[in-house]
C-alpha cells in the first residue's frame, strides 16, 4: 500500500511539474513577452522612407511594462510574443502610433499675459497646461508681437512608423 501511495505522489509531482512548465515557457522552453511583463529592448524607429527618427543602439535599452501605455499601442503589440535575443521588424500605422494631427492642440497665446513669452523662440520646446489641467510638451511654432503659437502635437503625429526591435530581457 505504501508503494502505491508513493507512486501516486510521484505521479502527481510529475504532472504538476509538466503542467507548470507548459504554463511558464513557450515552445523551445524560452519565455515569450506578454502584457504586463517588464522588458528591456533596443530599437530603431524609421519613417516609411527609411529615415531613422530614433534609436537606442549605442545607448541604454528602453525599459517599459508591456501594456502600461508608456509606449504607443503598436509598439506594445509588436513586442508581444518575442523571446529574449529575438530581433523583429514591425510596422505601426498612424492610428496605433501618435494619431492624426489635431488642431485643438495648437494654442495661440497673448505674450502680454504669458510670463517669459518675450524670450521664446521658434522651435523651442515648452510645457503647456491643457484646458483639462494636463501638462504636455509643446513646441513654439510662431512668435510675433501680438501672439505666440505653441503646437502640442507630438513630432511624429500623422506618421506611419517602422520599428526594428531586439528583446534584451524580460525582467
């Protein structure tokens, strides 16, 4: 009877281990990225014409939690399923990147009522508080005696993007 009980326990342990391995590892035994994972990636981002707009190559890898909203939705989706050491190229359409240009994010301010406005120059990055109280980065696009124009659209708005990503680690 004791032999049968010991055999049953060993069988139960083997089943638990086999089931656990199937839940935590993918084909080939290596974990795949899923939503909620903290990852480190190296990436190069390009426009449709191949011009590079950003890259982490030669610097520190980008760290983020997949699905947290820290990166654009298409970038999140592109890394899901990757394994450590894998390199992948994927395309991110405008609606999964920075969206379409929004006129409601362009603000014309009276320099007389804006502290420091007299020192602003075209192209200068500034912070602006939206009507809902959210603070966002913007760029000065025009300065005249009667008005300062600030555009709070992201610099990559309206662009289809391509990323080549190497998964460095799942942390």
